[in-house]
């Protein structure tokens, strides 16, 4: 069972992560590159260590899966999913559009999610059954009556493996505008009604779990490219919609092949 105490704890975890991250922003620090060439900094590690220290003390029975320090008790019913800096490339470049992602999953389903931008001090917090809050005030995603009115966002063209980039460009071609970059920040903008659609491929659980309660608590919808809900077992191809009425349009745009026929 997820309670408001869990949400309050998630806020404290985000506070601790922000305190750990801020001294490193636009400062000198060490950066390493993992085997997949993705960067990791001292700030990533400091933030996740700060969160884990609190969880071990306050929720010793819960599992933890974090991007930097791996999995602890991952078979527990309740598992906290952490990405201390989602958008490390933005962080390294001094762009304040990265975020700390904190989620609680219950039997694999995300029930609490926080997207925290510690430099601008902007925080979206969502929980199943509760309205999404942005800095303490409820927010709503916006209606979008047609794809040609939509702003679609994604992090990077090279993040689409294989032919998924072509699928994305077909969707983007039907939308009013495309915004590049932004990682988790884009999903907060969907919840607040500034962006209509986010589409990404190849996300890990720590990239997506926190986004679901935030977007859905604001009246939006998150799913995979087949339209199925996101869980711990999802393949990482993700759609976020401010207006769930556009789901079929987006799925159709993503599934067409070159001559306009559907496949799959």
C-alpha cells in the first residue's frame, strides 16, 4: 500500500539529492564514461548515495534500484527506483534541464513519482489517486485537438535505435513543432500543459518509473509504443501524452512504414 507518508519521504529524498547536486553544477568535478559511453559524475554518485542513506534508515524492508549503485532487495513488493541525474549530458554542459527521478513501485507498478530540477528548484510530484503538484500547486496537462497543433519533444535523434528514428520523424512531421533535448524535464512540461507529446526509445526503468505518476496525475497518459501501460517489464519505448485522446493518432504515426501502410 502506498501512502502520503511515502510521498512525503520522496520529497525528502529529492531535497537530499538536490543538496548533493547543487555544489557540483557548473563547477569542476570528475566525469567518467561507462561502457555504453554514457557519462557519470561525482554529482550522480553523491546524490544517489544521499538518497540511499535515508531509505536504508527509514524503509529498511523496501527494495532499491538505482542507476549508479545497482539493486538491493529488488524482489521486495515495494521498490524505490532512482535516477540521481537524468540528463547527465545537460548537467555537464551547464544546462539546468536535467532532473532527479525518484519513484516508488508496488509489484512493479509506479505509484509515486518525483521529477526534481534542483537548480531552478522546480519539482513535479505525482502519486496514484492524487493530482500532480508542481511546487505545491496542482497542474493539468492540456487538450490537443489535432496532431498538427501538437508540440512533440524528445531527447536526441541518436537515442532512437535502428529504424525507430524513422518512425519518430514521421510522427514529428505531422506535429506543429519538435523540441530536442530535455530528458525528464519534458515530461514535467507535459504535466504542466506546455508540451503535448514526448516519444522516446530505449529508456531504462530508472528513466521512466517516476514519470508515470507525474504525467497521469495531471490528466495525461503514458504507455509503450503498443499503447500498453508502463511497468517494470516494459521495453523502454515510451509515449507521454498530455491529451489521451491523441493516443491512436500517435500510435498510427509511429507504426506506419514508408509507403504509408501499417505493419505489425
